[in-house]
C-alpha cells in the first residue's frame, strides 16, 4: 500500500465556506491527500478512504445545529406567538422585595 501518484489526478480543491467531507471529498491517509472520488477505496494506493471528519468537535457542531433547527421547528408549530399571555414580572418582583424589606426592618 503505497502512493503511486495516481491520486494527484483526482486531487480535490480546498472548498470555501463548507467542509471537504460535506462536498463528498475523501481523504486518503496513505497518500495524505483529499480526492474527488466516489468509491470507498483509494484509486491510487488501494487503502480505505475517510468519508467522515475525525474531529469530534466538528461532529458535535453539526449535531447541535441539526437539533436546534428541529427544536425551532417544533416550537414554531406549537402555537402562534399572539396566544402567549404576558406575565407582569416587574410587579411581582417589586411586591416580593417590598415585603422582605419591611420584615427585615421590623426585626431590627
Ligand atoms: Zn496516492
Ligand atoms: Zn491513497
């Protein structure tokens, strides 16, 4: 399993804005090159090609993005924004703080 120089003919250009694997490019570990190749095996050295990124962080990024998209979709389909009743948060906070202030004052 050695590089015979055939892979150079299939050499893939570095893509701008997206990943190599996303574009279908494959990596040969023996030839240390990215090639545009449909098969699972390197046409040059015969070694198995890499079709997925090795980096786990990159994988997680893809997964979380997908999950986010799905949650957004489900949230949007749940109910229209108009039906949500606004909660008077400011009023609740002021009353709570007012009572606690009075209590501390009485204790002293
Ligand atoms: Zn090669
Ligand atoms: Zn190869």
